[in-house]
């Protein structure tokens, strides 16, 4: 609209200026007269604003040379609600592996077409699964799949008439997941008329679950919350896939800091979405004993930080099932003989003697590696009696034959050497009070603990995992630990895994200088980026069957529930592709699939850290060094 200028107002302004007779006043009068003439000219011509509305510029993406290229295009709308307006849709089919994480290992074909579908019309056909237990498992796993799709549709997606039929076939009867489980699968997607056909074939339910996870990553949305989102799926897909390593883990320490069960479940969700399959639960330490067990209730009564910071027997049982449906084993660690104090200090009061020594003793540097100190008493038979009760309760929950982690590192020999009860016993039994004597005592502790465990489990075939330590040095380990029973989790010495495999020991890699996610948050450690984790190659060994895999570890001295998500994710997912695919390429070639996976983790409710400026996320290839 043009401005309507009142004639009398203009006359009053001119008279005022003439009365002042200043140079500035004359200049102002000239300006007013010019404005007056322009207004009247526009009024006479009927001019009513710009001849054309200035267009908006909106995002558009196109896959060119396996890269989603960003550009801004003119539009009469404020945002691009078409397919080409979504970078998520572009990345579904751009490049050999689209946005899959981890990338498949055998064969991958992803066509360029996508098709819209709706959640309400997704149907599952499990009639070709091996048995009823398999169908029941897949019923729960399919609900997890649908729930993850719904996170893409917040606040909602438009309905669609196309029917999506997901047919799942397995050949092996249901069993619990273990090291020998076949996790391979094949996935085919094609369209016929108004139907979308998805076929997943696998040996086991866990392979089929992996196929569903891949299918979830072949789905994206376009549109916006204002225009309503639309779901699309890559519609021409053929994938054959299997993992390279059987043990693909993540460890969380819930003893230094307590984490709510909801947080643990959230991390298991992220593991499942990344195809990590072992949750190593470092449940106890010298700081706390948060497991509330029916046969040993005094452990949590004396060892939990508070009555509200415990894990009940039922909660542990529920967590095991929660993880299983997501293809994740839980290996529980009761650390011993070191890293044990709070929770054990009631023994003397109840007539069992000192089951732990050096508890909270100071100055701590003399008796342990970090406060508070505490170490189990290896000469007190009641120590093994109560360890047996702990094992008994946990064995009831675990699948038959499941591995168990007994800790076993960082024994402070000076703690035992300054405990009169122990030194007197050693002298009486003609054991020397030198390093060799204490190594013998240490190994005897493991022998006694293992005997107690086997008694409770009912056989002697369970895999027992221990951390690498002074007892597992390649030069002496065969003297102290039976390679048929003990698996070593190596956290120090980059060549230790190779040497132990040569000796015939099974090994899990958890090198602190690569896989410790707490590093960089306390002096003098260094932060390990996702690229460093990804680019660290799994060593080649004489017998690959003995190198089970690896895991990242989040020790919780310097993290609690407020920041654990961002310190773990998405870095832990970098190891997921290294272990699943063992790629010959480096992190740079995987970067934009990794960024897309980070976005998926956020959609699941994790506060996953960002690893690049937002601008770089939308401008693929322009920030790569």
C-alpha cells in the first residue's frame, strides 16, 4: 500500500520550516517536497508495492557421484516438503551402502527408487520361522522395530494405503545368543502394485533381528512437522550380511556412579541399533555394590550408595530379557579379588571374619590404585562361601552356559602384604612374602572362586573372563590360569592379544589407549575420537577363532547420568562397524554414513554427541580433510 499524505499536514510542515529559515530547514523542505511528488505520482499510476513477490530459497538434495549435493532453489513456499528436500531420503539410496551402519559384508545392492508407506499397514508373516519360541521372539522384536519407526514420525506421519508385508524365515530352533550363534541374514525388498514385499531369511532369530535392524535403516521421512511427515523406504534392495567378529561389546561401570535402569536400557537400544551384541556390566567395585540379591541382601545394604540406588533381582531379570529381544547378551562382572570393599565390610560383625581387607584404608596410594581401597581376603573361607551365594543368584538369571566376568586386575600386593592375618597364614603355609608368593596366592584365589562357581552352575564348561593383569603376562600366564577356562580381556599392551592367542588363550580386546571412553576427561589421559576408534585395526593373529572381538569401556569415575550418553555415543558405534565389517577403508570414507547414524541414535532418545558443525552435515563432502 502507498502512503496517504494529508495536504494540511504538509502545509503545516512547510510553514514551520520557512519560519526557521535555516540551511538545514531548507534542505528538509526540499526532501519533503520530493516525497510529496513521489507519493502523488504513485497514487496517480495505481502502484501498490513490488511488481513480483521475492521468492524463498529452500534446501534441495540430489545424489551425484555417490554424494548428496546440497543446493538452494527458488520456491514460493518457505520450505521444500518434497522428496528432494530431505537429506535423509537422499542418503537412503546414495552410494553403495546408502546410510547403513555398520555396512554389510557379503553383498549389497540398493537401487535408486523409494516408495511411500504407512506404519499402520505393516504386516508380519512369521509362519516360516523354525518354531513357536522363534515366532514369539520375533513378535517382540517386531514391536521394537515398529516403535523405532514411530520415533521418525513425531508428531505424526500421514497414512498410506500401500501394504508392507515383512516375511521372516529362520531354520534353527530358538536358543539364547552366544559366541557360536549364527547372526547372518539376507534381505530383499521389492514392490508389486500397491504392495511392498520385504523378505528376511536367517539361520537364527538373531540374524533375523539384524535384518530388521538393517530394514529400519532403509527407512526415512520427508516433509515437516507442519506439513505432516511421510515415510519412505528404499524399494529395490538386496543384501547378504554377516558379522566378522562374534564379540562386539560395550562396557558400562555402574559402581563408581549409579545409573538408572532406564539409562542402561537406552544404551542397549543404541547397541542394538548399531549391531553391538554384548553388554558387559561392570556391576560392582570397591566403591559400591548395587546388586540387591536374595541370597546376599547385606551386600547392597552395606554397599549401595542409597536405598534408591540399587538394582533389584527382578530388575536384573527384566533387563536380561529386554536385551535379548534386541540381540544383546549381558555378561555380568563381579570384580575380584581387587576392586572389592564396600558391600563386604559386614563380615566380622556377623561372625564371618574379615572377608575384605584394606577397606577405605589410607593413605590410599599405598593400598590400591584409586580410593576407596578394598580387596577380598583370599585366606578366609567365608569369602568364597559368599561369592558362591552371589554366583548362585546371578546364575539363576543367566542363560545356561553364559560367560561370567570375574574381574581380576590391579591386585595391590601391598594390601595383602600389610595385613597381618594374611602374612601370618602365608608364613605358616611356607609361602614366600615376595612377588612370586603373592602371585601364587592370587592364582589360588581364582582357582577357589572358579570351584565355587562351577559348584553353583552345575558343570565346569562356562567361560570365565578376567582382565589382563600381572597374572596374565605371556611369560607366566600358563603357570596360573587354565586356557580351557579363562578368556583374557586385554586392556594394556597392544601386542599382548597376539601373544596370548599364540599361547592358545581366547582374547577380547579393550585397549585403554583406544577404547576407554572415559579417557580425555581426566589427567593425563587423551580423548579418543570416533575416527581413532574406527581406524584402529583388529590385529591379525595365528588363530583368528581365538580373537573373539573387542569392546569400548565407559568407566564412570568422571561421568554420571547427566552426561553419559554424549560421552559414549556415537563413538561406541565406530567400533560397531570395525567389528561387524572390519573394513579395509578408513573413517573418512565412512563419515557421512556415521553422521546419519548419529542422527538415528538421537531419534531413539539418546543425547548422542555431535561430531561436526551442522553446516557440514548438510554439505556432504565439503568438510572432509
